[in-house]
């Protein structure tokens, strides 16, 4: 196998940096493409073993490409998923298909960002793109991405991806690749740099900005075979059943227990080796191999069953199985009326939700939900059971609720839980809705205080089996903090139980006969070593009535190519218990890279604060060379809270 660097020149003259992994034989080969903004030659060089396996075990040429303006590629990175990016990647696919060592058949895949742009490029229908595998990705950039949740800005996420992209985009191209003009190219990049984050705060409602790059609802735009990989603990799981049901192409869905992490290392497991599954799909659709994948039931999923909660949960109890179609024929809706014959009132607290933590888990400190009882003490609870027999659900539970609020803007959090005989409460699924978005994410409408509204809250896609003797619990609250930003003012909610119901997607009877699921166990996976102990704390200032969540983590290492790097991510989010509209997220992300005598660094510091009426954003970016300051810039913005 050979590894070589290549430049792919685009029609406007900008060159994208690529690394090509090619088999030992003379070819020609089908090609697999992954394109990311995460610096292929240093920060995410640890992905390389997977490319080498796809090449050596599958006989593919594999291309890893830095997107425009990122890593060692030329140009300017203006935003995530801009129209120019899809245009660029269509040209990249055409270039790969035209090379003398290529068969002309190209497949595209990727995790998270690479899954998003696999979907987006497939929507453009480049002729040489024959199959895609989006992993942990979504079809809707507004409802199911890292920025908003139920029509509310995410809070804890602010001190992660939105900040580290400010920092990463300020790093230079790798000098050895860019050549003697690397520093000039770096300074040009810095002078043109504008952070992506302000636009994400400005665009608070769904609209043209978020519709670009969103497949939903135009699923007919994809015409190439599509294999979807999803995880029950991942934040992008909701798209999986939607896409599978509506795509009219050859399709497959592999739905495991995983977080937003490698299927080989994920907490929780069970873990698998994903590479053989990728190769089977590409072998059939890029090489035309009759390997039987088209004759198997198209859905492989891990059915979770009652498992005690833990923030570092190793594996769920459950079993792998096939499903022949979505929705399954044996799936039926079961309507559970909320118990009680009267109204129930709840005075919201802004810090309810800490035990559920973040809606898109990865590695710590973005870990798994804990025992829900501390939050349930400040929630409205509705219980069914204990059950005499097992109850299994699969799909999207939903809450049909009649609710009123004491203020024009109010939120409703719904958490579905499995309560063990000793009282431990495990989170099964969650849903969240800004009630001003009850009819539309495009045009929210203020609530009339005291007026009752019939509202539907769709919970996240889930699989769960309640075991005998367990209780099903619904917990309702007015916040889901620190996952989502709290409302602009204190509010009370009134739920009318007789006019409300929980609707469950219940599976009746056993799955149809199918061959056993055979997935390979993981191989070792190389990832950066932690740079320092991980921090994950919840702090309560009792006299000040303030709750904070504090995180810090990072990695450091020397790469095979001699590059040394350090990355750190940290900060805190907080909410006032007196005026919930007063909340904040403040973080600091930094990267340091060295190539021999060349040392560079970038540090981004960001703070987003809110009051009743506005978000206040402050960003600072400092770039260094040789240990001394090179370039700095500051941004200050204020944004009205638009019914948030």
C-alpha cells in the first residue's frame, strides 16, 4: 500500500489538499472519499488506520481531503456546509473518477461532518458517486444538529464545537505540504477569517439558512444507494428512521447503542468493528460483488433493555436483531392517558436536567445520563406499572399534552424513564420544545399567558424493553439544562392531565424469522492520549442561587510524521436560580502544533450571556508563532432573543 499527497485543483483555481491511500496491485480501483475540516495531517491524523484498512482489506483507493480553507487546503472557510463546499466536492468526485488508476466509481462516507456532507453531496447527484454511508449524521440542520434543540439554543455545546472551529480555522497549512509560501497563505487566511458562530446565533428560527444542506423533506434528491449508521446515544439518531423510510433507493440501516464516538471505542457498547460493514456495502455497490447484502433484512439494530444508569456506562443490556422494514408491521401505537383527574402546576427551575446532561454524548465529559431522581424531584411525574410482562418500544414516542404557561415564552421538557424496583431511574428518551414553536419552527408565536394549548412533543428515537416489575415514568419540566438554554424569565406550567396522553410505539410479538446478526468484534483503535485529567463538575452556589457545569479535557501526542500537538477544551455554563433568563456559557479552546523548529498556536475564548431580551456574544482569538503573539482579533455582538 502506498500513501501519497496530491493537490486537486478546482475550477476557480483553488487547490484542495488530499492524501491518497492506494493498494499494492496496479489497479484500477474504486475510490472511497472522506472530506472534513478537521486537519487530516495533524489534529485528526489518528483516523489514518481506518483509511489504511479500507485500502488494504478492501482493495480501494481512499482519498481524505481537507475542505476549502481548512488544514492544508487553499481558500477560505466561510461556514459549515456552504454551497461552495458541495460544488467543490462534486469536482473532487469527478477528479477521482477521471484518474487513470480509478474505475470511475466513487463512494463517500464519514462520521458527523463527513456524514452530513455525504448526504449533501449525494443530493447534488454527481454522476460518479455510486453509494454513500453517512455515520452519525442528520437530514435536518435545524431540528437535529448541534445548534438548536426543540427551537431553543443549545448551551453546553457552545463551549465545544462552535468554539473549537474558531480556533482550528486560524491554524496554518502544514508547511511541508503548502511549501515555502505557507506563512503568506496563513496570514491571508487570518486576515479573511470570520468565525462561523455569530451566524448560528443570529439564525434562531428555521429558514433558508438551515434548509440549505438539509435533505428533509426532499428525500427524492438522493438517488444513490445509502447505508445509514446510527447510535441510540448519539445526538443525530432522529434522522435515521425518517431517512430509511422515505429514501427510494437501495438502503440499509445499522442502529447500535453507540455515542458520538467510534463504534470500536464507544461508551456505551456493545462495540463492533465497523470496517467490515463499510466494505460489504461498498463492495456490492462500487464493485458489483454479489455478497448477499442486498438479500438480507435491511435493518440491523441493537434492542436495548433495562440497564442501570451510569455516566460512564460500559454497555447496555440487550440483543442484536434484524428488522425487515420500517415501520415494522408489528409496530402499533399505544396511548397512555396521563393519570390524574385534574390540573397539575409546576414552578420551573432553570437548572433541571443535569442528570440527563447533554443530548449528544461522546467521550467524557460529554458522557451518559445518570440516575434521574435528582431532577425528578423538581418535575411533574406520571407513572405506569409495575409491569407483569415486558414492554418493548421502538421508534419515536410522543407527548400530546394540553398545557398553559404564565409567560409568553415557555419550554417543556419530557423525559421517558425506566424505574427499577429500588427506585433508580434510567433515561430512555427525551424530548424538548419551545412552546412558541408549537406550530412552526419557521414562524414561532408567543403564548397567551393562562391560555391552554394542545401541543405535541416528539421524543427522540429510541429502543427499550422494560423488564417485568419495572415502572414506566414520564417526567415533565420547564427546562433541560445545561443541554438547552433556559427561558428568558421564570415561568409556571399547568398540565391538564385529562386532556393529555403519552403515545408509545410498541412492538407486539417476536421479530419475523431472520438470519442471525453477525458483526465483528472491535480491533484496537489508535486515538490521542489524554493531556490531563478530565474535569466534569456540577457546582451550586447556594447563597447566590446559581448552578454551574464545569468541564475541561484535551489530548496531546507526537504523531508518526513527527508533528507534536496539544489540544484543550474547557469552560463553564451557568444559570441563575433567581432570574433564569440570566445564563451564560464561557469557554476556552486551544491548539498547539510544532513541526520541527516551527511552532504555532491558536486560542479562542468565547462567552455568550443572556438576559431577558438579548444574547451578548464576546469572542477573542489569539494566534501565536514561535511562542510569541502573531495575530489577534475580537468580536462583540448583541442579538435579540426571538421568542427564545
